C-alpha cells in the first residue's frame, strides 16, 4: 500500500481531535497528515477553501473527498481497515456520504461547542 496524504482543518477542534486519534492508530506511518490551514500552496491540490470545506485525501494520484477520503484513511490503518473496505461498496459509501453531509451542516455548531469545552 502506498502512502496516503490527508488534508485536515487544523483550526477545527473536532478535526484536530480526530487527526490526533488517527495519528496514534497509524503506527506504521502510512499516512501523511497536512494541516490545510498552515500548508503552503505547493502542498495543496485544491484551493484552500475547498480543502477546508470537506475532508480530502490523495493516494496514487487519485484525490478523494468526503466519505471516500475517510474510507481511504481507514484502509491505511490496520485496525480500521475492515471499516474502510466495507465503505468501498457503492451503497455503503453513499450512506456514509449522506451522514457526512449532515455532519457538515452541524459542524459549525459542534465546532463552537468543542471550542468552549477546550478552554480551561
């Protein structure tokens, strides 16, 4: 399996927590995590706004977005690989994408809550 690159929103407390967990689970170092907020234009395959609006990953020259990006990330982590394989199937991927879109609508409110909980 080749290295997977994942772009995430480093200004989002939810994203930071999720990526911290994925880094702990990625014991083989198969994933290159890039904070799209801090990254220079050369390391971003899309406009920064587009990268921050949805979750993105790239592997073997293929760019994944949303649910597909999550499934690709899960496949790169042995513990989560069965989940990643399950969401390769069209019906399951469509279901996950629908859930992800709902999450995106709730994300601003969840971010505000997470920021309040982060404060000492």
